[in-house]
C-alpha cells in the first residue's frame, strides 16, 4: 500500500471531531437538535468534500481505474471494520 493513501485519511478524523464540537457548542445554541444536526451534516459534507478534492490533487491518481480501486479498497475495509465491530460488541 502506498503510504500516501494511508496518510491521506488521517486528517479526516480532526475534521469530523471539529465538526461535532462546532455542532455541540455553536449550532445548538441557536437551533433545536434536529436542525443543528442537519446543518452539521451539511457542513461536514462540504468540509470533507473540499478536503477530498485537495487530497485527490495531491495523490495524482494515474487513471479512473486507480481511483476506482482506491474507493473499492476503502469500501471493503469499511465493511470489514463495521462487520467486526458489530459481531465483537
């Protein structure tokens, strides 16, 4: 596995955590629970989308097939992780 692929997902963690903190301490001061959750979801999609766009430029994947393989590998690993976490408590 190329080290860039592994390292590129690490900043997603602080993006998600900071988005949750912003929702808890800022959005919920002005909005009820459901609208603040919806706004948080929208802001995460935008922030993470910008991040992915930047990362894809940094990775310089050679083809659409390489991009597909990267996405498929990530999808399979997510399914394995979530399946293992369900069965292991």
